[in-house]
C-alpha cells in the first residue's frame, strides 16, 4: 500500500465536482479494461454532495450504468425507504436519474426486511452477498472494488467504524452489526477495515472546519483503533479529497502547491 495522496480544493462545492469528474474517469477506465466497474458509496453531506455533482455532470453519460456494481460502506439500520438511510439518499441524489441495473445495486438490508430487526443477521447476509460476488482475481471475501468512497466524521470515524468500538477492531468478518453508535441512529451495518482495504482505491472525503481536527489526526500517524480513518487504505491508492477548511491543520508540504 502506497502513502496517501492529498488533494485540496477551494471549497466543498468544487471538491464535490472534482471528485465526481475523477469518479467518472475511474469508472470508464475500469469498464474499458475489465468490462465492468464496482464502486462502494458513502452517505453523509460529502458523499451525497458527490453523488449530486455526478448527477449534474454532463460527462455522466460516458458511464455505462448497466455495467456498474454499486455497494455501500455502511447503512443506518432503519426501515426501507426511510429518509435517513444512505440508500434512500443515494437514490434521490443520483440513482433515480441514471439507468442503473437494479440487479447490480446492492443496498444493505433494512430493519423491516427479512431480518426483523436482527442487525447481526443482516450484516451476515451482506457479507454473504459480498462473498458471492467475488472471483478468483479478488482479494479475500469481497470484490476488488475499483473505488471505495468514505466520508470522514469529526471524530475520525469512517463508514460506521467509530473510535474504540468493537467494529473497528474486527479482523475476520467483512460486514458487522454496530450497536451503540455515538451518533444517531445507534444501530447500523458497516464494512470492516479488512473489507475496506480490499479495494483497489479508497477515497476519503472531508469538507468543513468541523473536519479539520479529524483529518489532521488521521494523517499524522494515529492508530486505527483510536482514529479509524487512519486505517482506511486502498491496495493501489489512498486518496484524501479535502476542501481548504478541512485541510487547515495539515502541513503545507503534504499536498501540491498547485491544488486549486
């Protein structure tokens, strides 16, 4: 795994637009090379901002949406269609506007589905779905995602891996149930760090002054148990996409002076 790259944009709007352009290029390149692409989506204001920018990008039509697999890094364990679910927000921001193949969209289970509130069973089912999608070319029990997107929380959490909680310590399972999350709702499903690190590229998104401390901690050698974002790495690339406010605590030498 290579050291993380840091790109800093002027503001969150430009960051979202630039990230959307990067993602389009990466998907098109993967489809050209391998016939299909796979992306793991993230929620939150930055993840949804990227999806909205992607929906508005003229170049979105360069993507063959019928050959794109979409997964999620985490989900609030709420009823299907609940406005706080990442899947619901992704549909509103992008998926309802593009011709995705429903069979290639892989939301995490809802709390009112087949698992009737059993978050552990729901997480096991998602892990099984991930395993079923792997091939001999993949690393471990998850597909080799082309890009795995993660928002960074003010406490350094990524997906629903919060500092010091059991889920961030998981080394065997690929998806786990999370109880007692420090932000609502407390019950969630999350990919684990081993699943995240199977991705070819991991992109971490952070914008705003409230993210500056977390970004500085995660990029300053902190341990992944105390700062989960520090443990989120891609096999070939780890990319931090920031705005100036989120990058305020970083040494200027960490990112190119030409970053807009």
